[in-house]
C-alpha cells in the first residue's frame, strides 16, 4: 500500500479532506505524554495535590478544553462533536504521565483531540511549575491506540525492554 | 532559595499571578520540539516541500497562531501583546526539529508562547502525516533560552555527549 | 433516587460525561434572568430603544453568540449544534427581564446554552448602562423549563405569592 | 450630572467608546455572585471538595479564563491586558458565594472582567451540579467595588439589616 | 413568492432561525472573490510563490480556518460540522482570483462558510502585501453556486459580455 | 524605493514581523466596503430598520467584534489593544456603504482591524438578506486612509469622474 499525505492535493496544496461520503461511527483515541521534572519540583506538585490538587486539576481542565479547541488550533482538522474526554495522571519519581481518552461519534477520528489534550495538559503543568524549574521537558507524546472508522483499530507497538 | 509554585495560593488554589507592579521589558524565549517519524514518511514531507511546501507552511502558520492563543489555552497565563514569532524547521534523517522564537514587550515572559508554538506546529505535522504513519512521536519539547524580565537570562544546559 | 454529581469520577476528578451511547433527540431549554436598575437608568434604555434600540439589540446578539460559545466557556460542556436561539426582553418599572429559548437536536441538553445566553445578555446590558449606574444587579438566573432527553421534561416550580 | 449611556452615539447606534486619549492607570474591580442550592446538593460539592475539590477548582478555572474572554463575549468591551484575577468561594448552608478580584493597568476598567468571572464560575457550578438539582438559582451578581481610572473609587452601598 | 428576511422576527428583532425540523442533506457552496493589485505587487507574490509559496499558502490556511469560525463571526449563523473546504487561487495580470468550495452534511447551508473563506483569504493577501501597496482592493465577493437543502440548487447568472 | 513583502523571510517563509523596537503611537485607519443588492431587498432592510433596525444593528455588532478577532483570523497580524471602533452605514438606492474607523495606541497599524470590520459587517448583511436574494455582491473593500506610525499618513486616491 502506497503511503500518502491526505491533507495535500496532488499539486501539493493544503486542503481539508472531504468526509461527506463517510458514515458516522463511534471512535475512540487514547494518547499519552510525559512531563519530566526534578524530584524536588514534583514534590511541590504532590504537596499541592494533598491540599486542593489545583495544579493537576487545572491541567486536567486545560486538557479537556483544548480537546474542544482542536478545529481552531490544527488548521485542517474537521469540527466534530466530542462525546467524552477524560484525562488521568500517573505520578512517578521524577515525571508525570498523562493519558487522555477521547470519544466521538462521527465521520472522522479523534486522534488529534486526544493528542492535543495531553499536550496542553503538559504545557499547563510546565506553566504552573516553571517558577520552580525552567528545565522541565515534555516528551513522548504519541497515540497509544484508536478504534472505529474505516481504518479500524490501531495499537502502538512498544518495544520490549 | 526555596522552590515555590507561583500560580497557587498558600492554601493551594489556582490563581493568575499579580503582575501589576512589574515594569515592562523586552523579553524573548526560544523553545524546541522534535517530531520523530519513519524515513519514508519524512520523504513524503520533503517531496511535498519541493512542490509547494504546504505541510511545513501549514505547521508554521499553526504554530504562530497558537502562540497568540496561549491565554485561551493555558488557564493561568496572562494576555500579552506578542511583538514577533518565528518558526524554523530542521529536517534530519528521521525527524523534524522545530524552533520557535517569541518576543514581547511586557510584564511577563513569553516562554509559554514559544513552547505552545512548537507544540502546535508539531501536532499539525502529526495531523498532516498521520494517514501515512500513526506512530509518529513528538518529543523533547523544552525551553532553550529566555532573556528579559526580573529573573533574567536562562540558558538550558545540554549534556555533552 | 440518590443524588450524584455527573461531571466527577468516583475519585472526585473532573470529566466530560460520556454520551456516545445516547440517542439524539430534540431538546429545548428556557432560561430567565433579571437586570435590576434605577428607573432613571431604565429610562435611558427605553429612550435609546425608541431610536435604534441598540442597547437591547446588542444584548440580544451577545446572548445568542454566547450560547454558541458554551463549550469554550463551561469546561465540561459538550460541543453541540444549536438549532435555534431566541432572546426576548420584558421591560418593567425598574428591571429588565430576559428570556432565552435554545433548541438542539442531539445527545445532550441545551440548559447551559439558555442559561449562558441570558447571563451574557444581562452582562451586556450592565456594560452598556454602567456609565449611568454602577449598582445595577443581575439576579434570578435560573432554568424555567426543559424538554427532551432521557431525563424528560422539567418545569420550575414557582412559589405562589 | 446628567446620566448618559456611553456606548451609544447621539443617534442611538452602538459604538466602542474611544479611549485613545486616556492615560493608563492601575485599576481593580471586585464582583460577587451567589449560587443558591439545596443543602443536600451543597453536601455533594463539599464532599467532592474533601476529595479533590474539582467542582470548585473547575469553576475557579472557568471564571479566570472567562475574565480573559470578555472582549469576545461583551460586544463593546475593549481588549485589555489583565494583570491578575483571583476567585474565592464562601460556602454557606445552602449557597456558595463567589468573589472575583480583577486587576489591570490600562485605559479602561476591569468591572466587566470581574463580573464575567463570577458569572461564568456560577454557571460552571450549575453545570456540575445540575444532575443533582435543576432548580439551582444564580443571584445577586453585582460590582462590590472598583478603584482607579478617571471616575475613581466606587463602593457598593449595602443596606444595613 | 414574497421576499422575506428570515433572521428577524415579525416585530423586527434578530433571531437564529429554528432548523430543528429540517432533515440533514449534503450541501455544497462555492464562493469567489478577487484581489486587485498592481502588477509589480503581484510579481512579488509570484516570486515568493516560486520559493516557498508562503503568501498564498498562508492565505489558504487562513481561509480554511475562517470557514470553521463562521458561527463565531456571523452572529446568527448556526454551528455546523464542515465536511470539506478547499481554496484555489487564479493568478491573472493584476489580480488574484480566489475560489472556495465548502461541503457539509446538515440542516443548514454552507454559503456563509464559503463566502467567509474567500473574504478572509483575501484579507490575508492584503495583510501580507500591504507593505508594498496599500491601495489593494478586494472586490466581487459573491456566491457562485450552491446545491442541497430545501431551496435546492442556485447558480449565479453572469452577464454575457 | 524597492517594494518588499514584510511578512516573509528572505528565503520566502511566513513570519510575524518583529515590532519590539518600535514606539507606540496613536494610529487610525478608515476602511470601506459596499454591499450591492436589488432595490426590493434593500427595501426589506429599510423597512426592518424602521422597526428595530436589527439587520444593521447586528451587522454593526458583528463588525466591531470582528475587529477584535483580527489576530485570530489573519495569521501574521499582531495582537493589539483597540482604543475604538465605529461603523457607519450609508444606504443608497441599491447598495449599502459601510465605513469603519479603528483607533489604537500601539506599535502596529489598525488597517486590518478596519478592513476586517467592514468585511464581516458586509458578510453579516449578506447572511441576514440571503433568504431574499442570493446574488448579493460585496465589493470595493479598501483602505480609505490611515494615520500614525512610521509610514505616516496614507490617503487613497480616488479617480475623478
């Protein structure tokens, strides 16, 4: 099967792909990101989390709202009605893992919604911690899996250790 | 010097930091991101680039526009008037490096603008190439340097090889 | 029947409720708000209304547009396609009553659209009259009724005098 | 002194008031709102608040972000750069009090930013509690005080009991 | 058949037309605009186009994104999910022709999406060329054709020369 | 003096021009547009205008709000704080003339704000009248004059009849 870029015309110009002939199906996408920081910075997040949890609560809200802004952020993405977005955090020794699950019933996938949700949640954590550590790094943003749609199920292959 | 989270009150609640007493200065921030993909996918981008360059042109526009949307995306960021944003791409064997430079004259830094610009440019590249490769990974989003403001100059330390 | 918060997970975190399994139905919501002001301020609105009616025309447009911005304003609201919004004003002796009716065909209600429409219309009246009276008060914002959806019809009970 | 509507021309048409000749000063505005609900609904919010506090954390974020969206919501408001927004909640027996403080250095006041912040925070509480009680009422949205600018200090007069 | 304004009530007030009883159909709209400039300015665009084509690539992206912003720009327009937008340019001796095609499956037409796309693409060309020529004129923005929906097919009549 | 495109780098890529070294001055721009329609359609607008004037009131609000959205619409435009926008209409026999005046105190001009204001006001008139006449044409969108800034005063030359 030949690889192709779907968002450009044969002459190379950008376009929004025509999905008018596609049928709506339920689609789900799961994306991940990791925010790496010093253990001492992470302690601040944890200790805030014991109080009112606002760093992660704000990042979660930011990620959910960003999923809804995808058509406004990613130029060739279609507008779609999201059925659900959830964001979870996994706090490790010197990093925070972010997992977003987006669901939609429509003609186009929700990969970009899930990926944008984890990215903006990660950027929000950076913003709220940057006074403590400017060297925080956001890494490993990828699509973990998707289901639904014509191209069917995708599951990222992780290398065994 | 004690590390602190500036965007939360002593009781742990989120707040937008008060910058009314600060003086406006010229500030610059440079951020980087890397989009890793298969060489065959990158060939598609390059070959499109020989035609009209729309994949990277669209990603550049998306990144610049995203820098202007930071107050709308990152909940506790201040609105600020950006003086300049530029985005450059470095195409390597199986990755695209993204560098954004943001400049502002104001009371608060432009780190989030530069970081958001590279993140959204990277997400846009993902979007335009995902039909060819779903496993594309966005990685190493970080602040390379900043100048201006009370906290002065920051330059990321890179480990020597 | 046990009362529950639907927008938080059992562990207390915010989430956008999953509506993928719900069926689309026609839904309507009616909301109200009241803007209380001095009779002399209201005279200014009325006299403007005899000319070009722009105070109330601007408030109406603001309310209609705000209904379309709900997913961007209320963090956990779903994006939905609104079929209709209308806003009416009832001018009394020292207050303006605002009534918004929102209609949508979808999986989730339009209560927040109607409530946001009256709230932003009220804020716009405040804005346009605040040079004349800063003490204007917005009060009694509530859902008058809703129809459609699984939870069916709701009609607010008003206390008899 | 004659009362006038500043946002309409002598012929009655809407306009954005010209502030080009005004000098920037530090301005502050404090606004309040009250969300009335049944004690049993409030118990749900409190109990959630003992876990992760997400209902009020989400409402706080929504209010802060809404303050930044004022020029996009209230048609004739100027764009301005907000220096600070904070939102506090006072939980009583069957209501939640909301207080927002907005600060800006500029040519125009931040009353609408503070009023919009409390309104959208209140609407967000409604949204998160509406599955438990549709009859929740938002009431008493008003400007508590403002300082700065040509018109100087305003302090709302409260009736003595 | 009597001509009527659909977006105003019998008493003259603005409203968003109720489309809840309409059936979704596939709809398409094609709109055009012309940007007139001096031949020497057009040479700059063409010569840029030989390099990376960014003037027209940026205008194309701006037009596509603007089509998605219609509900936020045109007060009484419905939100709708666009299936496709494409923008083409025709470079003549001293003008650039812009053609936008928008497709949607829904209860309301996409005329405003196509018209807004060509208008914002034209404004973007103005913006990128205004340092060279402030007298650039945007002209002849019109609907070329539409299909689908209850009112059926429309094709603009062009006068024969 | 050599003509140049300011928004592209020497290699042809899009950029937001750096204005950090510029001094803020008061700037004004006046733009015009014309909406051509059949006399019978214009009669509907006029007759609506005798009632509540909502067609033109809505178009005016849309134009003013669009001026504030320029950084979000025109990719390489700077965010700026607008001091004032006014929109006037001139009703002729079979056309409506639109004039927008935008004022800002800043480092960059407000031409795009004035041009976008007339364009979106014109598109809104189209939207509100399209049920009566699909062939309405928007034409002659141009910059009438600008003052302030380094490039000084510009006044469009109109051909004498």
